[in-house]
């Protein structure tokens, strides 16, 4: 895994992931435009709900994955989530 020194130390793998994620984010707009103009259309609040649910689901999956297998550095979680279930629930609720 080579490092590009002129790019602030980002690896080629990081650049690959950033480009891929940028393309995926750009694909959202055509789907929204299609959903708002054809057939049984969605309103702006419906689209906001779908975006929020998609982001919540996606983040809960990808955050755990990248904590276990980061692009650079040591894993944050090595043996999964270890601790009392009460603490996990409090962390999820933000308490």
C-alpha cells in the first residue's frame, strides 16, 4: 500500500474508496428525481425519511466494519463490542 507524499499521506486505497463513495453519493439525485416525477410520486418529506433511514442503516453497518478494519492504523475494536448490554443501550441512546 503506497503513500502519496504530496497528498498529505493518504494511501491509494483511501483515494479509491473516496472516489467510489463520491460516485455512489452522486447516484442518489437521479433516483430522487425519478421518484418525484413518475408514477405514484413521493413528496419531499417521504424522500427525507428514506434518506435518513438509508443513512442510519448504512452507517450502522459501515462504521462497525471500518472500526474493525480501518484503512489506515490499528483497529479500534478488535474483539467486537465487549461490555454490559446496559452500557451499549445507553451509548446508542446517547445517554
